[in-house]
C-alpha cells in the first residue's frame, strides 16, 4: 500500500475550512498536518517531513530560502491565492519544486473593487459619509471638492494580466478611455498600449494591478507619481511595495494625487500611527479586493483540482516557476 502523502496546510486559513476543503479530495491518500502555532520555528519544524504545502497567502509564514532548505521532501507548493511574493521562487525552482497559484480566480472580484473604489473617489463617498455621520450636511461642499463623472476620466492600468484586462473591460463599459502598460505588450488587448511615462502623464485615474517582483518594487516612487496629472486618483489593488506608502503620502500632500484608494500597504496592517489612516483623501481597504464568496469558491476549486491531480499522478495547473508540473515524491 502506498504511503499517504503528507500535506502541510498553513494558516491563516481556519483549520475547519482547510479540512472541509481537503478531506473530500484526499481521503486516505494524504495526511493533513496543521502547525500548532503560527510561528517561524514551528514552520521550520513542520517542513522537515512535509511533501505538499498549502502556503500562507498572508506572507507571515513565508517560504523563503531557509524554509525551502528545511524541507528535503518538499515536492509541490500550492498558493491559495494569485500573488506568490511570499515564496522564494528561485529557491523553490532550484530545488525542483513546482509552485502553483490560483491564477484568474479573483480577476472579476478585484476588477469590480477597482471600479467601485474609483467611483468612491470620484464622488467622495467615504468623505461625505463621515461628514453626515458627524452631524454635517456637506451638500454644497461636494461641488467644491470637485466631484467627477467616472466616464469622463482617462484610466491608465499598470499590468495587463487577468485582473488588468478585466479591469480595463469594466472601465470601458462605463465609457472611459482606457490605456495600459505592462512588461509585455498584449496583442489581444482591448485597451491602448502606452509606454510607462506616457501612461502616467495621461491618466486621470491610475489603477495598479501588477504583481510585486524585483522589477516592480518601488516602480511608483515619488518621481513617477509626479508625472501624473495634477489631482489624479490612484487605485492600488496590487501590492503596497509597488507604490510605497511614503511616496503615496507625499503625492497626496503635494496635491499631485487628489485621492487614493488603497487595498494594500508596505506593511499589513499598516501601523496604527500611519498618516494614511488619518488622511481625509484616502479610502482604506484591508487587502480584501478579492475577498468575495465567488472568488473564494473559485480558489477552493483550483486547490482541490491540483491536489487531486497530484494524488492521481497527473500534471498540476497554473505552475508559475520553470519546473515540470508533474509532481514526484522524493
């Protein structure tokens, strides 16, 4: 009888959710291990005999080079999300470990959040809500704050993967002129391609949907944000490190940015004393742009299908590093 695979399932997913997701798929073919504590030392200990890892999408229990070295039997890593910046892909690739994500599962959810955030910034919805709750009635002040119609805004999208392309489609359906920049020009794009500096200079609303990589980290620093039209709006649904908090705050204070909607930050959660938490022209969101029931069900389906493929000896889908997708035991 074949020895059961050993699956290490990491928080922050709730243990009951993990078992509800995995038990119907793995049955007796795998043993599911949950770390006793959400601590680095516990992770390293648990990796010693782990073969399959359901990764921590929050990044707190990162699979860096040290963690990979502590996992001699590791054969496959499944990220139950799209982003993989908490994984050392180079170390995993060097170790011959395929890594899969849940590509495309939250594209619609994040795109809808981006459009909703843009609406909220254009019409100052969060600001007016706060004023009315405080007892005010800022009806005339709304005009003074420069409320805008979304259809009249030029939208620039940084990144044109599944999320970026869906975001472009939704903004176009609302009548917006949409342009994009990505590291690779897309022949099938519905939006207009522009070089990065040109895109920045012509974007009344800049939407960030890029993955965080060594190339994109700090991409939107102070110099690049200064190229935006005066009073432009920033919608970041990607990662905070792409548009560092300090640069965003400086652009807000100078007026280069009229407002910003941030689902992501340099540090999550941001410090309690972060000026972004108190800024009137910032819409804050707790890294939840993709947190719809629809997206979560899609992620569960991808995880289940890939683990079923491993157990059946079939190639897994959505491998993001240059490793053969057929998972082999060590």
